[in-house]
């Protein structure tokens, strides 16, 4: 029974399930390192300027209204100048109508024509063994405001205070603002001040315009830093945005994809044309639309890092159990009816060696990059398991089969990690081929095995042949 192929196959299956434990721990270690890498990138990115989101410009026009309010006033004695008392010695009051000016909700007016060109130059910052891509950008915006729409939003006796109007521009953080920042109305420069906000996580700029009805167009030049991503809101009735960078791996994101773009090793250029019917923003409103502009209408690009070996290492670990199973299955099939079958401890040692491959690959990838790390760790693992098969498992010439299979497995795994689109297809074909190959190799296998000292196969021996009584026998 101990030499039964069926029993040994079941034991190998249980050992494969047992190897799920080290694979699980390896995956957790990879997740921890990936989390540490993300926190480092976020920390460096915040110090440099963070994920920059630009919303605006918007023209804010204060509104006031003169209203009549009935007030209660004291009646004074004309002689003593003290408050007059009635017969019951109670103060005497009178009601009068008073004209007062009160502030109403301001008018928020977005540009009519909004044209923006942004040029972002990337560079790398290092903290420990981690590399964080950051950028320095320069934006040039041209826009105008259809001020005739403001009158349609006024109610009753409300009056727009044109002389107190100002342009506001929201950014992620004022700490990111660098270089030249200049706003001109036609040819007149405007004074720019920080926009005081209660929310410390956002910032912005403000610039009093005087009477904007006397100005036809505006130009804003803005220099800023950022990291990981850059987004802008289509605040114009017609928004024309062009984004250029020397980063060769953009990932376009947000509410709108570019109308056209070009990507090369030298960088990328993307162009958006957004009409007012496509944006979820009203042209003029009595309430701030900042949240909608930043979180629902914004679009832009992520500065994607293609060598995210943490993600590849985690994906590799997810295939780890299947690769260990295929290795165990190969050893089981090629050992045949050896005098000394492979012991379960030996299977476990082979599985641990393959589990360590993922940790070794991750550790080397942080120093050498993913490609070189995979080559070194894969070659070391294949060499170790092959040498163990030749010496400890005594596979002889069948060790070549084990070496070739391991080389094929790690080559297929590398192709799976390099192409996420075809990972499912490659993994499915590999699993199907492994099952089909096993079925073919064991098509003539007697899974019950032979009992020791018996001529029959299986759990029940064959009965001895019947010999007639008159058959002569010879000694």
C-alpha cells in the first residue's frame, strides 16, 4: 500500500495544498513592501506638491440687496433723554422701518472660451531604495467671461457689485506653486493673492479684477510642481486643453479621454476638446461648483511607472501554487517505480525552494530592476531544484526532464507577468496542458499498485489456477 501510485498521488496532492501556507506568507510580505513603497511615494509627492488638480478660473461677483426691516426702537423722554416709561413703569418702544443692505449669495461665472497649454517636465527623487517621479509644470491659460449672463441670476432688488469682482483659481496646495505666476486683463497686470480657505488640504489664488465688463480677455501663466498625476477641470463653455510632457508612460484618466494623443520614448502630447454640453457644470450659478469641477469633471494623466515590480511580484505569487503543483507532478511522474520513492519531506523542500524564489525576486528587484532580478532568482531556483533532483532524489538522466520543465515554467511565468492582457489565456493553457499531459502519461498506470509478494495487482490478488486431480506433477 505504501508503494501504491494512487496513495502516493493523494499524498502529493495534500503536500501541494500544504504549500499554500508559505505562499500566503510570501504574498503578505510582498503586500507589506508594496504598502511601504506607496507610503514613501505619497510622502515624497506631498512634499513636492502632490497630485495636482486645477479647477478654475471662475469669476466671483458679490451680490447685495437693499431690504426694508422693521426694527424695535426705544422712545426717549425729550427732557431727561432717558427711556420713556408708561403708567406701569415699563419701557416704551416704537416700530420703525429701516433700509439695510445685506449680502446675498455671490454669482459664480465660468469662462466662455477656455484654452490651456500645459508643459510638464519630469524628474526623479530618491528616498532610500525607492524612486519617485515628480514633475515641474508651466501652464498658460487664455479665457474670457460672458458677463451678460450675471443679470439673469439676480432676483428682486439684488445688485451685482462689479467693482468687487475677483477671479479665483483652485489648486491642490499652494505649496506646489513655483516659478512665474502672472495674470493680465487685456494688457493690464492684476494683483494675485493666496486664496484663504478653511480646508487646509486645498489652496488657490484670487485676483480682484475691478469691473470685468470693461475687460475682454485674460491670460494666466502659472508655474507649479506635482507628483504622480495632473488633472484639470473643463471650466469653459468650450474647453481646449493641450498637455505635453517628456514622460513616456502616460495613463490618461478622469471624466474625459483625449480626443487625440501621441506617445513615444521622448514623451507624449494629448489634446482635449470639451463642449459645454459634455461637462456637468452650469455656466453661471449662485452656488460654488468647485466639488463637481474637481471630482466629477476633472481629467488628466497619471505618470505611470511601468516597472511596478511589486504588482508583478504579487501576481507571480498568485501563480506560485500552480507552479509548485506542476513541479511536484513532474517529479512524481518521472521517478517511476524507483526503488526509493521521493519522500514527502523532499517534496516539501522543493516547494520551499520555489516559494523562496518570490522573496528573492522581490528583494533583487528593489536593487536591480524586475528583469534582471527575475533572471537571477529564476536561474538560481532552477539550478537548486535540478541539483537536488540529481543528488537527493536520484533521478539520473530524468533530471534533464525536470530541468527543462522548470525552465519552461519560469519562462511562461515571465511572459504572463510581462503581458497582463494575455495572463489568463497563458495560465489557462498551461494548466490544461499540465492536466492533459498527466492523463496521457498515466493512461496505463495501475493506481492500486501491486501487493508485496503477490502475483496479482490491486487490493485483491488473483485466485490460483485450478489444477485437475489426474494431472501428473513433477518434483
